[in-house]
C-alpha cells in the first residue's frame, strides 16, 4: 500500500537503495533506512559492505551526523581531516572584495588572509601549558588578531587551562597578566574625559590620574 510516488518497504526490517557502478574504481553509494536513522553510506564493491557513513539523519532528536552514526547535537561533524567545516564567501568583483574562507579545524576557527578580515580563535587540547600524557593535556583558548600592516594574525590574548588570562603574554603567571610597553589598566567613566591609570614603572608601580 504505497503512500507516496515511490515507496520502498523492508517490512519490519531495514530497507536500502544502492547506486551501483560496474567500474570497481568508483565507490558505490547507498541510502539506508536503519531504525530511526536515514544513512547515506559508501559501500564496498560487493554492494553490501558498509565502508563509511557519509551522512546520518537521526529522526529521534532531529540531529545530523557527518562522519558519525551517533550525532549528539543538532549538527555533529567527526573527521580526521585538517579542516572539518569550510565556509566560503565568494569574491565580490564589483566591490573589489576578495574571496573569504573560514574553516573550523579540530580546535580552531580561522579566517583567510583577506586584507579586510584577519583573526582566529584557537581552542581545544594543547600540550602547551600543563604537560601530561595521553588525554591529560592542558588546554588554552587563544585569540589572534592582525595588526595594521601585518600579513598574518598574531596572538594577543590567552586563557590557560588554569584560568589565567594573559594579554600580550603567552604564559600568564597570575589571574590577569598584562605584558606590553607601559602595560597598564585605564579606568574611565562613560561620558567623561578624565581617567585613572595603574601601570608598571620599571621595578615599581605607577598610580596616576588625568
């Protein structure tokens, strides 16, 4: 009793449709209804061996999995490729704006070296601020921006696994660590021109107001 123009029924079991090529140099692609999932699968040349689950639509929870059969979020991407997700804004010839490419790579969000946009946020597991072995690595969140005239972004701020924040410092030693020429904190009320400042002064501390 088909209810649509094309209805495939496997009875109480799973049902699949295979796009098969007689040329063994090409992979076979199939679509399989498997329980609450609709899976797009790369099959072996025998047409039955499931090599890779390319895309999974999970009806139970409305989730999509790419490279995984167990999506845990609305969109779950699992891959060993260097770039998991790539978003490209095409070149705008009329307004002389170059193509902009952004990628999400295992622990980083990066934007291409377009002259008008430059910066990245790196987050995840790095053996840079805690050492360890196996899964016992320290993690940092690193903010990079491109300064005027520079060709690539450089680190400006870091939050370490211990919760220390470094501005101009890659290895903060306190809760807030500022490192720069005349590093200081400026306090200024909104709508006012006067301010107070606290900054390093050689081996001492400078407190001032203007």
